[in-house]
C-alpha cells in the first residue's frame, strides 16, 4: 500500500483514467458494432451512415490514447472495404 501522498494521488488518478478509458473504448466498440450489424444485414445505406458516425469516434480514441493510430486506420479501412463490397 502507498505511504506517500504522491503515490496515493497517483493511485486515484490511475483509477479515474482507467474508468474514462474503459468508457471510451466501450463507446468505440459500440459504434463499430453498429456498422458491423448493418453490414451483416446487407443494408449498405445504413452501414454507410453508421460508418460516418463511427469514424470520428475511432479517431478520437487515437487522440485520447485509447487506440494506436495504425489500429484505428486498419479498422476503418477494413470496415470501409466491407461496405463498398455490399
């Protein structure tokens, strides 16, 4: 257990940051899942709309440090390719 004030503060900050990052990651996954469900249903228009909503969320994950930029680019690229194939 932490004995110094700064160590206790870091524990509090880490707990807060963990919660925030978990919520961000969950939000990103929800948006991506909406796109994937629309693709699975074969609805190109709905998939494109969901993709337009998901793109900024994924990019925000990159700027906030939740996702690596190449991971985000790969996910968006693959989703875009699947939408074009519909």
